[in-house]
């Protein structure tokens, strides 16, 4: 049996443009993977694929692992597999857990010699816009519809506290509301509240925040309450509902996360991850 890690990501900045003719929204985003992961165990199966999900109430049909495996088989010969997914990342939080799980399945197939890198890259784009970035990981400049990925100079000098309220958002619904609101911009975090390695770059803002606020104003109250406890900027990742703040060390980030347990459903202080999906 082989075990692989599926990391979460944070959109440190997310600039959104109006949709193309095909309905997809071009973006510019500074994305960072973090050391908060699900785990996928892979071993030969018998007859048909099986997927056991531990730590989540979501059923097999709600996860992208089998979707990725099915799509990969259009380009590669992969034997029946017995899979176990240990979920630690919350869903509908903007952390990319489902896409990361799919990328992990693809990376595992390549590592086991069942699929070529070309087959994996081709499949990633078909499964979801965010899948490919988890095959790269680290600090990334992401553009297009999430399919154009360039390494960003390695960010360092800070850790993050990530907090999730007891409600989530549908990414599709947030984008629809953003369109209905005629494409508002989020407010940028001032340079004075950013780690030095994030200053003087693209605006550190999330253009989906106004739409999320319009859908469920509780996210604004949640961010304000956390901001009051932390005394620093609180940012939304992706379409939400996970939020994060910057701290000088993982110890400070862990302390900040523990300080808002009463306000959150899930909380984590963690470090930046230099890579994407990877074997344990």
C-alpha cells in the first residue's frame, strides 16, 4: 500500500475578470499550498474500484477521486484499485480539498507507473480547473481559468492561521452572484499588514469576497470577530468560507488559531508547503 498527501491551498490574492463566452472566469491568483493535508491510500483491488472515505460525511459520489481515476483511464491502463481517503480538510471552504484529492489520485497513478506525465496533465484539466496546481504546489502564479501555472519566487518569513466557520459556500453560486453584482473588486490588504515577501506585488485582495458577503452576511461578521481577536488582517481564500491571517511563526499561528476555537468550526496554524501532492 502507498500513501500520498493531498495538501490544501490558499489564494493569497484572487483577481477575477468577467466570464468568457464559455462561462469560465479568467483569474490572476497568487496561490500557496500549506501543510494541512488529506491522505489517500492506494493498493491493488479486486474486480472493481473501491473508495472508503474516513472523517467526512460526504459520500463517494461527492468526491473527485473516482472521477479522476475514470477520466485517467481514457488515456492510461490503470488496474482496479482499493482506495482509502482520510479527510481532514473541510469542504466548501475554498481550500481546494476535492481538487487536491483528484490530483493525488493522478499523481499516485503516475508514481506507480500506470500513467504517463502527459496522460496525467491531460486528465487534470478535464477533471477541474484547480487540479493541475496541486500537481505543482508551493508558491504559484495562477492565471487563465486556473490552468496556467508558473512558479512564483518562494515565499517565506511567515506562517498562516486558517479558520473555518460552521457554514460553507458553493463556488458556482459565488461566481453567479459576482456576475449579478457586475464584477466587484475586493478590498486590498495594505502593505503594512502583509509579510515583507508579499509586499509590492499584485494587490492582495479577493474579488469574490463581495459576492460571498452578499450571499451570506455571516461571513462578514465572522471575519470581523476573528480580526478583533487577532488584531491583524483576515482574508478569504477562494470562494470561502475559510479565512486566514499572517503570522511571523508557526507557533504564533497555532496560538492564534487556538484563540478563536469558540468562533470556528475548524482551525489550524500551519506553515507554507514547498510542493504539492506527494508520497508520505
